C-alpha cells in the first residue's frame, strides 16, 4: 500500500526493478482504459475466494469512502461529508469522489484481525451530477445493492453474509436481502427501540375505507433481545477500545 500523491509513480518506484519506458505510459493504462474493470474484478474475486474462502460462507463488508480531488474538470466530483475527519461536534466536507466499496473479509496468517479486501467499487454521484450525466440518481444503499447483485451472479452456488453500518440499513436493501434470503444475510446497525409492523393485510372484496398502511405492531428489537432465553452480553473490541 502506498500513501500520498502520485500513486502510479510510487508504485513504479517500489516495484523493485525499474520498469522500462517512460512513466507516462503507465498512466495511460488508466486514462486510456481499453480493458473491462468488471472482468478484471471478477478474475480477482474468483482468485481470492478460491484461495481464502474455498469453503464456508464468505463474509462481505460494505462502506463508502471519500477521496479528495479539487480539479475543475474532475469527472464525477462532488462535495461530500468526510466521515473520517468529522465528529458529532465538527462537520468536515471534501471535494472529490465518493466510492461505495464492497470488500471480502479474510483471515491472513499472522494477523489478529480479519482483513477487508476491496472486490467491487461504484462511484456515487450527487443528484446534480446524475442529472448532468443523463442518468438516474442512486443512493449509496442502491449502489451497494447493485454490487451485491453482481457478486451473487458471480458466485451463484455460495451463501453470503453482508455487514454494513447504519447507512446501509435501508428498506430497499433489506427487501433485496429478503428476496434472496436463501443466499444473502444482511447484518446492519439498527435502533433498539424502532417501531416495527407486519405488512398491511390484503383488502377483502367489498371492503370500504382507506387501505391500511401497516399491519400488526411487532415487539422492538430490544424487547426481543431481553426476552430471549439464551441471550448473553458480550464485550467486543471497537476501534482499539
């Protein structure tokens, strides 16, 4: 992993034997892209899964990250909240790209924690940028739903567990996981005292009045956990604490 600016030049420098040719030739690999990034991602994902998760259930993690690009002509640029530098008292915004990342969690020999290897990424565009490009605006959860659909198409015989933060606890993503419940499990942050209901009942023939919006109220997640006979409290490591 390299840090700082001039990523391509740093990769060439640290690759050992200095490659032949001018360094600008390596920049054209990206600027004149004549290869399919999705085909490359599929080859990478297949090799990683075969090596690290040949058996069992692959564990996927999803998040979004912001990379700063201030240029006047940067494609897909927008002003985004920087979650790393922001806090509850201080809000930081950065001009640049916002990427939605789907990563595979693997256990590396000698490491005490699992590593998250990015497998698929999607560029989030602001509503203004989406309108300018003539496309339909998609939120980060909608982009993540698309990445998960691609992953499931690549590995049709594998069951998968996906974990994301509260930003991915959306109705549409939950509905997608419910439709594919035999192959996909969604784990996300959820308010303990949220109000939940069953789907509204079907209207009977000849029934008058406004149709019901929700069904019977369900117990809150906190009540379910408290009433669970085999539940237990755990202490976990969180950001080194």
